[in-house]
């Protein structure tokens, strides 16, 4: 039972850490300069990865979908299937997981290194609240940037799908994108995109927790990076299940 | 008749443990304003912990730590940040912020804690960097600096707010004799020109003899000697005697 109490202790600590992020986000002074620096960093680090991955995933998905829909003579549905699947689920989830790997590990490692090299103590010694200065801007940057990265993922996936389908069936761009957006409703687009803000919060909070609270010196840097990716990826998938239920409740049309 | 000295830092019966390890055991001493004290002792005897207790980065298990006229134990963060403005801290590995240039490292506390306009901040940063011999290196990132330059940059950041009390954790460790001597000179200048009280953790007895008005020796968490270099070199405690006369 010892492991169970340790698990509850850990969950409680991460929960309180996340709660402190929320409270401190609304408490002045606001670290705007740090926030914009982090937004640029998170966006910069991830944009290429997101666009290339989305494009490749879109192309591969179209190839697979085509081979199935050909059997039913429904190849005209390929753009719609591609659009709905990307905007509703694949885009948000894959963008979240990619950000967890790319940015989450970075946040964990950077903060753990700052802890090991006494940079966090140095910030405190300068009468600066290190939590507000380092953690809050990183979490908020993930919350704000991930929905935009998801849009890039969605559209690059659609573009990859178009090129793949164009090479197979010589469909034109106007027809492809008209068909793609015919079946897409705002509720398919807005709610799933906005849910990635929650994924961003998970990535930022979990990664910052592992980095900020480590006390294992240099060894803690690697551990923080690994743990950040593993736990935030896991929590994103679990949160996705819960958020889909919420979206179905709020937008019953999308559940049909 | 000489004026009574103001106490800069005072420890009263301070105890600190990490788990089962007792790091400080009923330590009491005080340091006057304008005085330089070197903390000597073998590794792991609680010297760095002493500095962190003064800065309230860690809290003691019992006892009192006074900085100027404030007991920093159990002090709330807002009040603590006022006390910390009186202190400058040179960390063992300088602890410069990797993501900021040298200029930004020094400008950060000035822009956050003072109401100086940008022009004045530029002037102060340039003057302090020039004082430590890094006047032309402001645009460099810490990764581009040598060990000695990092130490000097760390010292510059610790001094940029002109603190009343300077805490320095091994300012000359890992440096060649010439660079170490330059750092010692800087510390002495800081004391004589600004009257800054200094608490310096060091293993460099040669430097300690030059800088220190008084020497404190910690051994296994106990303060075993405290006094002038001559007094400590005649101490009854063998560790203290060996450390200062090596």
C-alpha cells in the first residue's frame, strides 16, 4: 500500500503545483516579457516539426483511406474524411503529443538545469518570484500556442492529403477543398481546437513540475526531461477521452 | 571614542539538519557592518548552508538569523524581498542566467527592483562590468565566458544593486592564482570604497589572510573558532589551527 500513498502524494503535489500556476496567472506583477519570449520559443521550436509531421500524416492517411474507400466506390468522400478526422481528432491529439515531446522535454530539462546550477536560487536572491518568472510564462505560452500549432497541423495534413490524392486521382484543389469543408461544421472545428489549450496546460504544468522541483543535481536534468514527456503524453491521452465526452455533451450534433 | 558598530548579520543558536545529517549545530556569531569575514572549513561542514540561511533560501530548524534589523526566519515573501535587496550573493558557479546576455544578467535586477530609466541602467551596468574587467563583454552569453570571467560576472551581478552585505561562495575556487588575486582585490575594494559587509566562504587561506577582518571556522556543523587570523592561528582547536596555518 506504500506505493498507493506515494501515488496520491505525487498526484496531490502536481495538483497543487498546477493550482498555483492558475492562481499566479491572475496575480500581478505579470511577466509579459517572459511570456512573449516563451511564446516565440515554443512556436519556433515546434512549428517546422508540426507542419512536416502534419503533411506526412495527411499523405499517409489519404493513401490508407483511399485503399479502403475504393472498395465501396466512395473515393469522392476522401477529402471529407480527411478533413473531419484531422480537425476533430488527429490534428489536436498529434499536435499535443508532438509538443509534449519537443517542448515538454525542453521545459523539464531547462528548469532542472537551472535548479542544479543554482540559477533558480539566484533569481530568488534578486527578490524575484522564480515561480512567476519561470513557470507561469512557460505554462501560459503552451496554453496559447498549442491551439495555433493545431491549426497548422490540421491545414498541413489537409494539404498533404490533397497532394497524395491529387497524384492518384488528379483531383483539382478547388474541388478537393470544397468537398473537404462541405462536411465540416464549426463545432467540429472550434471545440477540438480549443481543447488543445488544456493539453498545453498539461504539458506546461507537468514539465515545469518535474524541472522546477528536482533536487537531484545533474542527474535530475535527464530524469526531468524523460518524466515530462512520459507523464504529459499519458495525461494528454486520458484528458482527450474526458474532453471528447465534454464536447459531445456541449455539442450533441458532433456525437452522431 | 569610537562609534558603536552596527550588526550586519547575526546567528543565534542556529540548528539545521538535512534528514539525519546535522549540518549546523547551535551556531551563534555576528558580523559588523563594513567587516569582512571568511568562513573556512572542510567540505560539507555547512559553509554554503550558512550563506543560504542568511539569504533565507533555506530555513533553519531552530534559532534566529538576523540581517540588519530583521529576523528572516518565518518572514513572509513580500517582506523578505525587501531584506534581500540589502544582500548580494555570488554563487559558487556564478549561477548566471544562461538565456540572458551578460548585460541582461546585470540589467535584470536593476530594471525589476529600481525605478532607474533605461539610460541610467545602461550606465550602471557598463560601470560595474568595467569595474570587474568585463566592460567589452556585455553582449556575450555566459556559455561564451571562461571560468574566471563567469566568477567576475557573478560578482558584478551581486554588486550591481550596491548591497549593504555581500555573500560570496568560494569566489576564487577553480581559478589560477593571478585571477584569484584579482577577485580578492575586487572584494577588498568593495569593502573599503563602499563599506560593504562581506561573508566569504573560501578554501583559499592565502586570500582569506588578505581579505578577512575576522575568520570563522566550521567543523562538523560546529563553530570551532571565530576571531582575527592571528587569534584563530593560535586557537586551541586543531582543525582551525591547521586550516589557517596550512
